[in-house]
C-alpha cells in the first residue's frame, strides 16, 4: 500500500471516498465525505479551537484501499491523534476501509505514522467506535505486537429498536403501560379540537426554512439553546442541508393548527432511521408533541420497511420506554512506548 498524508479534503475524490464508505466497516452518515469535510470547516461547530488535519489515504495499484481521517490536537493534557468528527456531535466514527483490508491497512497506517517525525509517538485517542467495530480488535492486536499500551472503555450507550415489523407488532413488544400511553397519546392528538398534522419536509424549495424551523424548536430547550451557539448552528445547518442534497435527510414535524409543535431530524440511511436530534415547542404541551412525533417516526419506519430505529448516543429514559436496547460506542486509546 502507498500511504499519503493530505492537508486538505480536496485532495481526495468525494466519489471514491463515499464508495469506500459504502463497502467498508463504517457505513454511517458520519463517515461520509460531505459530513466530515463540513465538520472540519467548523472544527465540530467550535468544539475544537485548534487542530491540525492528518488525513491519510492508502492506495494499491491506483485504487483507494483505506482512509484514516485523523486530526492532531491537544486533548486530555497531551497532543493526540483523534478521529475527525470527535467527540460531541458525531455519534459513530471509525476508519474507512473494507473489513478484509483492515488488518494490513492498520498495520501500514501505524508504520506510516511512526515514520513521520511530527506524528511519531503520538497516542491514538479514538472516540465513538461502535462496539461491533473490527477496528477495536485490530488496534488491540497491533498495539500488543508493538508493545504499546492499549485500553478501551465504554463511552456512551446507543439504544436501538429492532423493527422489520408492523407498528402493531412493535407496540406488542414493548411494556404494556407504555403501549397504552402511546396509543392514548396518538388517539388524543387525532381527536384534538385543533387539527394535528404529521409531515416530512421533502420540498427543495422550502427545505432551508424547514431546517430553520427545526433549529428554532431545538432552542426552546435551554440546554439545546446553549449548545446551539453561532458556529454550532452553522455546522448543524450545513450538515442537514448536505444530508438533504445527498438524499438521506429525514426531517419531520408535528403541527397543531398550522403551528409547528415538534420536530425531528433523522438520517434515513442504510435502511434504518438514525435519530440525530429533536426539538419541542412550549405550545400544546398537553398533547405531549414530542412523544406523539416519536411514535409517528417509528410507525413510518415500520410501514416503510426500515429494520431499525437508532436513537444513537444517550441514555435518556424515553428511549428505553419506547423499547430501546443498548449497544455502545467505545473509546480506544493506544499509546506508543
């Protein structure tokens, strides 16, 4: 393999990058070119104040074999190499490589890093690796071969609902009290004296204003309002617009009498819904608009053959009440000696 260090995303073809994503171990929206290149422009919406791009490709006979989207930054009291997208707004991260090529790609990557005087000796501190990622085992093996210190830890739960069923079958699987509550809330919304409408934003002519409406609903929560500072708002706006342009944004609203009461921004990608973020207004709280909208999302996923609803990171109680079962993302640390 020929390894090359790139200082700009434009050095790599977007088409080649995304083709490798779809055939590799990390086929998620967060590994795609459009998402990570935008993340880099804002350094995660301002999460990082300073960072140096360490974007490494590996090719063989002119064919792209692997990508290590890394950056160098001061973190946890030392300089380290992290995965682009780290840490807070990208739920799943990984190397971009086919499973069969992973062992030799990773070995070559670590040799390449060791050959660069500015990168040699830096610890790898990789967040948000899925607990099922083969990178965890491969990095452990390579670390042990080299006498490096290695450890991994659970970083966050990522609850998911298995679907591939009708909405009634889904409801039958969850706890009886919760099943009753979902049906009661849906029925109350349907019978409310003011018309209640669930819809998905799909019109290119209005998508920009719909994204603005979603962000406005997010800011009704004081914690999310504090999170959505100017740079983070720019980052989220760009990420959602890009997902729409590439055909996998799933942005839905619950309206009451024409007033947007709740919104959910998901990714409809790889035959499942990925629940990215949501917002709920302060009006019509008696309808529990957030819960009603979530029920509509799951119902839509059932009716359209999606095999899973992924709540992604976080252990909020409602995720488990709706039937979420934990998987996890991990933090892996490898320290050269």
